[in-house]
C-alpha cells in the first residue's frame, strides 16, 4: 500500500507513469484511509467506491497503453480527487449541503469535472459544504459539521470545509472547491493545505450550483502549490457553456516548477496592505504572516507597504451583493424543478412548504437580506450603492497592481475556531471573511498556503495551521503559484501532517 501521508500529487503522478504504482492501488489506499478517518472527520457526503475503482482500472489501462506506445499521459491520469458537493458530477448526488436538494442526482458533469475526467482523474466522492456555500465553517450544512483534522473539536473552515479536511488528512491528494467570498482560501488556511481561488472567469462555472454569480469561482485544494497548479491548469480555460469564462491561454504550470538556484523571486514586488494588519487579528497569525513575508524577501522579493483604502467596505458590500444574487439564484429551488417536494393544497403552498421546510436558517436569512436589498425603493440605497463601492474596491487593486506584482496578507484573522462558537452570531461569522472578500469583489486570483502554527502554550495540541494569502492581477495565477512554490521550496509547513489517531 502506498503511504498516502508522505507523497505529493506530483510524486504519485511519477509513480503512476513509471508503473511502480497502479491507480487501483492508489484509489484503494485512499478508500481505506477514508474508511479509517472519515467517521471522525465527516469530510465526505457521498462516496463512490465502485465507480472510483472502475475509473481506476480504466486509468490503469490508459497508463499501460501509454507506456507501450511511448506517449506521455496527462499528469493527473489515475489520480483520485474529491469534489465539493456544490459541483455537479453525473450520477452522484449533489445536495449542496441542503435538504432542498436531498437525493438530487444531476445527469451531467460540471465542465471542471468533465475536464478532470478527460485527464483520467478518479472521482472518489462529494465533500461537505455549508448549505449552498453560505458559511465559513460547514456548520451550515444540513448534513452535519466536518471536523478539522488538526483538532476535531474545531471547524475545518468553510464553505469548502469537507474538501480542505479531506486533503489535510490526505484522504485524497487533491480536491475541487468553490470560492465566492473565501470558501477555498479560508478552509485551506484552517486546515494547513494550499488552495487556489482563480481569477473570476478563468474556470468555467457550468455545473457549479450558483450562489453569487458575479463572485463564484471553481478552484482547487492540494498539499502544495505545484500540486494545486496541476489541478488548476487542467480545469481552467474557456468554455462555451459559461459566457463569463475567458479565452486566454493557460500556461502548462506542471512544467515550470523546478527549483532554481539563486534568488527565485528576485524582481518580484510584494505589496503588504496596511489595512490587512488590523486590531483584532490573532497575534500568532500576524507573526507567522510577517515571517513568511520576510521569507519571500529572503528569496529575493522586494517588499513594499501599500494601501487598499476601501478594504473596510468589502464586508458590507459583499453581504449585500452576494445575498442579492443568491436570492435570485435560489428562486429556482421550488420543489418542482429539482429535488424533493413538500405537499400543499395550492401551488403556492407547495412552494412555501418546500422552501420553508427545506432551506436552513442561514440560507433563509440571505434570501431575505438579498430580496430586501433588491426591492423597489431600496435597490438604489443598497444594491446600487454596493455596486458603486465595489468599483472603488476594484480600483484599489488596479492601483496597487500598478506598483506591485502580488499582494501578501493574512487569509483569516484567526486560526480554526471551536465548533459552535459563532453559531448564534452571524456577524462574528461574517467577520471571518474580511480578508478574503475583497479578491472576489475585484475578481482577482488568490492563493492560500500554510506558513506556520499558532503555538499557543495553552493548547495541548501544539497549534493550529496558519495560512498566508497572495493575491495577484487578473489572470496571473502563474505568479501566485511561482511565489508560493518558491516559498514551499525552502519551508516545510505544507508537508506537516496532523497526528494520528486524530485528536
Ligand atoms: N463565508 C462566506 C459566505 O458565507 C464566503 C462563502 C463562499 O466563498 N462560498 O458567504
């Protein structure tokens, strides 16, 4: 059995290509690890062991044929991955963490999933999420809360918490997630893995259950930046099924990750925005992020203090725009077109009963907030105003990227919090997103990767992972990957694993 805890996705790829490892062996090892650890983590909502093994056997045939013919297969051929449950996989349930989609099985693959399949990826199952991706902890899932592998009394972050936990515990070597306001970067930070939120429009949203359509992005989790880049470059690119996807060339990221001698980041200008180092941020988070910035400098980067003056408006702007778009998007869940239906005398009773009983509290809150912000008489004051301020936030980034190549910042103000602490305080939960929302509002890409642990002496557990975020100009994911990869070339935070048995 391969030891899943020590190898990276890229290393598996080499073993699969050389024939030292079969996709069936690797997939069986993942399934065995899921069997052993997922009862404690609850990262998965649905597993497809038979389907996965059948796909693995097919991938093994492809790999054998390629070795015979001397062709090079795709680097992801035979690699098992997990998919967040807001992303459609043909034939597997897609609940989006909601009772309103209980038992719903979509008949088609999301474009990102179709591209993974075409590359020979094995789809192991679907991972837990806050209901319709609304949340920062997975506590809003209708199917229970996933656990943080570093401390199972804590949340893994969210909304893509199941994917992050699954990768952190190496149940799978990578996973897809979605990020509307931080849902890839924040759980990556809480779980100590690397997560990429691509530029808006870089990866097709076809088959992603819509939350905030002007903000939603499909992206990836993996242990390292090089691994995340491999998944990213496989799913990215124009798709006629998503009119917002952009036809720009994607670099072959897999070929560019060779560590150079000397200063790999020389001439990289890193901006440090003063608005992201505010009161209330956990001291260990600031210390670790500042140390990581110093490490980038040691790798040759120039560090510049910059300002993103409208940062403080990102939270109110997001919590108007995202709920407004959600209230429109979620109108389609009426018990008629998708999923189960509650009984009722009239058509209106059916809608009312289905939506009333099957949407959770947070989803209802956002539908009400969003409907209010869009309603006649309030539209200009709320939604219209929020759109104007969104433009100012975008301009902050345009100005900053005239001066620097990337922006370095914390991902979240704290490390993973205990399950339940924010459940009755939506505002405290929303505040977890302050550092991630601006990138979504501006549409720019962001990567989150581990840069240390909060070594709080009172924590018997030896600390929780801390992530740093790098944001880049539109369509410059390559710069983010290069910087994170250079950092990971000289540090080992991304290779650390939670102790087993899990605590
Ligand atoms: N936590 C944020 C929210 O609750 C972001 C969620 C996301 O990115 N899907 O909306």
